[in-house]
């Protein structure tokens, strides 16, 4: 479905107003999003949230100066004052010779393939249907073996439909309509020592008809929570780490910032000077893929209007490309690629999570991170973890309150295996990852 | 998507803080006079947007059209500006204007919520009808008349409204920090400064007829440094934030920012790998209050307890810490980032004892949990913006001074670490496991601070760690950093503090040998 005419009118009005105030170039974006959440807890409806939000944002290039502005107040008089103020404020800043809209040639060859991110069935999702799914999530959780330990179950559904348009004064015009449907369940269980561990499960899709059965998501959430019972801190040791696909996105996500042109230019990237060099093992092959059908990061153009294309990031561990936007590209003398990740496509291995666990004699399966951080300038990281010991290729006791630490420049070289199971509910699409010799802290 | 598990996080986010305004045009002199007349004037500020008692009555009537115990409306106008200095020039600014209203209907512990940016009668009625869907009974009447909540405290008095501060007055703050930081050490390579100011005004009106307005300023300043030595680079930062006007930026505060940002960065070159494993940890006075936020604060938010999913759900009235441990959450400190004159449900904000003389005392309540427990609300009902329903949230959380001295605490540790600066933390409400990330610290060897350490996560379990706090000094300090607390996808500004304390044993997540 096309974005509404009204949004193009708002964006064009912003551009006209800004130019009337003396802006040389303008990029305008207007959006409208409907978001509905229905949550069910312990036998009854807990919360309904529903709203349609809207707004407009502008990037202004005035007298060689730059600013950005956003407003949810689109009343005509207010919008006119808002734009006038924003242009006036831009004039108070220092000039910046590196600021400009993208070269219009980068708008060309825009892909036209159907990304399949807009479900025509969206309008048919009824309040009754949402409640029924939320309720079924709880039923699925309560039906598992060991459900006696359950203290509370929350199940919910969330769906959104967004329309966004983007218009630039140097010729770009684009629109995007996308839908998302999520179901989730979270379960708390009572442990013998007074702890109340919890875990959950969730699923998200572009087309409502592809959501997994609510009972399945509910059951998985309870199974995961019950598996946390009796979790204990284990001894500090260097061990192989099997990192579950759903959790691996947090670790891989820490590569995003140091891969950005801003971090490179601001000398805050441990990947500076590494283009063409091996920073990971041969198992590490990752491509930025904006054209993946039904992906959560799929797009025809990026946040600057630059036409989307596949971009190799790592090939057999060798860094091939960084995320370069127009501004920091100019500062660095690098051609723009794109300023942000879309979907990641990982070269797959030939085993799933359980197959990879079976190959580990003595190690730890990490199923969740808690807190911690990563230093983009040096590559040092330290992250709280929970999961399970692996002994003789089999899952053993649950572990909690532990930590891993190291440096990305060493860690990714110890990537010894990659699963065949890209996680479908995140644009990072990480498979299960296996690393050798990871420092775990515990007792 | 919605938050799936109850994991709450805290971070220093001033660099991304949406903030403020420009506009003499948006807020003219007549309107300023209306605001100056104060919150007790009922609808003052919001009259400029066409908000009237009749409009609010209609909205609340529509909200209660299917029954429900309670309904409220939350109007917000928030204008924020960010200015960024990079590579020696303030050459980027971001402005964000938010205007909208949220309508909530509560029935027992069930909530219906809708919001809109369209402040017309029809827009608000639509949002109210959405919220009303949580209930399924007969309509009940809304309030027939309103009474303004009077005698609000004045915890963030503003001499000059941010709307009246010209960019030319703000830019020297950024340029000054840049010049001083670059001049402070020959190893400095890059400096980034982010200044944010924000003027938010809220109006809450509810089905009991209460109506209140509050103008809530916020400002923050962030200074980041990258230094280089022998081909190695390190980055660190210092930031400050408060509900204040431009007078907040005293020469002393700005000098402290430069001193702290530069020294916290350059000391990283001397750092050795932090040890791995359980050991005694001493937390420096101030930002170490992050321990309280994660180890107990979140678990004491009453929504988790009424749902029976917090590790503290059955511990009220029981001893949880040594008798000299007292922990409070309050919103009364002038200019603090977590200060409030009134919460987002129109309830008064005061001081709440979480732990008194080592005994678990009081949960942090919003109106739903207060009704559930049959107690008065504690003024902890907060929300990120008009787009969200309120829930129990912390304000400023800290530990009161104890009987020990910092020197004796450090001297008591044979082998451990001393933590001074932090970037973020997280907690699992039910299991009680929590973490905080230490950006700067030191090894303690034979009672003395020796080599610096950096970038190390510390992980523990809330109740177990409270039991292991065995020394508390007399040097309470409230941190001035720009902390933002995240819960169920909503971020709210908070403060924290603590005196120097010792935790007898906790897991340090380093990659090195035990010290």
C-alpha cells in the first residue's frame, strides 16, 4: 500500500517553509504510526495500549550550517513557527564545510523488488483476535511439565503499521509502509532458595499469518524459565562458549559502533586501519543485506535516501567495508556506503545449536546477557551471562551470576563454529556462535 | 516491540537526551505570565493550546464510558535542544518539540491507555474511547468540578526560562570545555561536547477532580575525550545533569568537568587487566549508588511486588542488611535530576525509606499498587512522556551515611578492587541478579590503592549483596551525572548516591589474574 498523500504534503510544506526562511537545502521526513499492544496476565486482561502517533523531522542546510529538528505539533501555525525557529537557530551555529545532502547520483538505481514488509491483512486484525492470542500465550505456558513452579505468566501481542515519507530538496522522494506483528510471553518461577527467576520467548513477523502458534511461544517461555531453577555460579575458568542465536545479537551488535565512519573519524574505533585485514576467524562472513524479503531491516533506501545494495562487511574474517554516511565520509575522504545496518546475512555452518553443543566436551552455553558493556575505542568488553554448563557434549546444570571478558580483536579470531540457525526475529540474524577459550568469571 | 522480560537498565545517556527549545514565538510574554502564575492556577500554560476544563471533562467522561475505577489525562509540551561540538566547532544542533495528551483508564490492576498529538475535542475523545475499552461495565460520571492541587513545592526554581536563553549564551559553554580539555594534556586528540536543555510542562487531571500543572526544566552537559599515548587510544567522559537553568553551569562545575574527564581518560593508559572471580569490592562515594538502583531499587518497585515476581515480594518487615544500612528514594533535592514537585499521577513527592536500620521498609508505589496494598501513594508514578502509562519508578536513590571511615574501609581490604566511575547497570527483578559496569577503578592490595583498572563488569545478587555490605562510611555524596533509568521501554531521569561502602564479596568480571 502507498503512504498517504497527506504525509507528502506535510514533508513538502516543511521544505517550502524552510526555503522561504532562507534554507539552501532541506531534507524532510513525515511519519504516522499506529501501535497496539494487548497484554494478558494471570488469567485476565492486564493492559491495552493503542494510539496513532505522527510527526515530522527536518534536516536544514542554512548558510553553510546544519541542524536537525523534529516536532509532533503539526498544526499549520505551529509548524510555520517551528520551522522559522529552527532555521534561525541554525544560523547561530558554526559553519561546517562537510555538511551537504547526499550526491543525487546515490539516489539512482533504487531497488524496486517487493520487500514484502507490508501485510495487507493488517486492517483485519481485530481486538478480539489480539486478546485471544494473548490469552493463548498464557495457556501454552501453563501447560508445560513443571508448571507448579510458575508464579506468574504475562502474554502479549504488539502490532504496528508505519507510513514514512522522505523528500529532499535536491530531488529525492521516497516512501515506505511496513507492518510488524509480535507475540511474547514472560514467565516467573519460584526457586527453592527464594529467587524468582524468569525467562521468556517471543516471535515477530512481517505478515500476521506467519506468527507461530501462541501456545508454542507460551510453552517455550515456560520451559526456558523452569530451566533456570537451581542456577548457580560456577568456578572462574577459560572455556569454550556456545552463544545461543537469540543472544548473540548483543555481542555482534557491539561491532556496529566501531564500524561506523563517525567512530573512525573521531578516533573511537578499534577497527581503524583494519580494512583489508583479518579481524575474525575464517568462519566470520557477514553481509549487510537490505533486500532480504520480510526482514526487519529491509529497505529500498537508507536514512539519507541512498539506494540500498548488498555490502560485504566481513569475508572469512577480513574486514571489507565500514558503515560510511555522507558527512563522515567527506571528513574521512571515503565514499559513502550506508550510514546504518539493515539486515545481516551470516555465512551458515552445517549444524544447529544442539549439534554444536554435542561437539563441546567442557564448556558453557550462554542463553542470556545481563548488563556489561563494550569499549568501542579499545575493543575491551565485559558482560554478565547466564546459561548452562556443557559436559561431554550435553547440557548440564544451569549457571547464573557469571561474566565473560576479553577484547573483540582476540575474541572473533577464536570463533570456531557458526550455526545454520540465523535468528529470525532480529535484523542482526545471528546464528549460534561458538568461541574457544573465553574467560568466564564466577566463584 | 514491548519489553519481554523484566530486565531493567540504567545508563548515562545525556549525549542522547532529547532536549529543548527556541522559542520566544512559542512562548510569548503573555503566556509566560500565565506560567509564572504557577501550577495552582489550574489550567495556565495549556490554555494556549485550547485546553479547557470543559475539554478535560469531556475526555474523562468518555474515558469512563464503560466504567473503571479511575481515569486521568496527561498533557505534555516538551521542547528540547541539543548542541554538539565536534572537531573544535559547535556545528550541529537538534531540536525536538513534543506536544500530546495521554488518556488512562484504570480498573483494579487493569489499564487502558491511548494518546494523541491532536489536541482537538475529537482527537482526545478518540484516545479516551481507546482507553475505555479496558472496562466493560456501565458508564460512570466524571468529575463535575476541578480543584487545583495547591502548595506544590518549588524544587527547581527557574530564574531564566530555557526559552529565553539565546544560543549565543549556550555556545561559549561548549567552546570553553573544548579549549580547556585540549589544553589540559598533550595527549588529547579529540573532544566532543554535548549540551542539552529541555523545557517540559505537564498537566495532570483525574476523575477525582484533581488538576495540576508543573514546569519541569532539565539540562545536561557531556564532555568526552579521546587521548593517545604510544599508539594506544583511550576514551572517557564526564557529564552533569539537573533540573535547573543556565545558572547551573558555575565556573567550579565546568572546571570539575574538565578535570574529571581528562584525568579519567589519561589514567586508562596505566590500567592493568582487572581480576576475575569473587573478592571484596569497595564502592566510592557518589556514582556507586548504581549498586542501590540495581540491587534493591527496581526490586522494590511495587508493580513487581503486587504481581509477586520480585525477589523482594515477601521481605517487607524483614532484616535484609546490617543495622547501619538505611536506603531512601526521594524527589525533594533542589536541582537534582530525579527531583519532582509532583509525580505524573498528580500525587505529592516526598521521601520514602526502602531500608530502615537494615529492615526492608516500604515499596515504591504508583496509584495502582498503593490501592492494592491499601497504602498512600509514595509519589513514584512516573512516565517517559504522554505516550506512556505511568508505573512505579525511582527518583533519587541513595544510602544514608554510616559509622565507618573511608580510610578504614580501604585499609581493611587485603586484595580487591575499588570502583569509582560507572557507565551502566542492569537487573533481573525476580532472580535478583544485577550488574554494573565499572569504567574506572583501582586494585586494592594490602589495604592500599595501587594500579588502575578499567572496563570491568561486576555481577551479584541483590539480597545476597545487601547482606554482604559490612562497612558504610560517613561521606554520602549524590552523583551529579545524567542517569536515565529504563523500564518496560520507558526512560526517566534519575539521581543516585552512596557513601563509601564495602561489599565483603562479589564477582568481578575481569579477564586477568586475581590481584
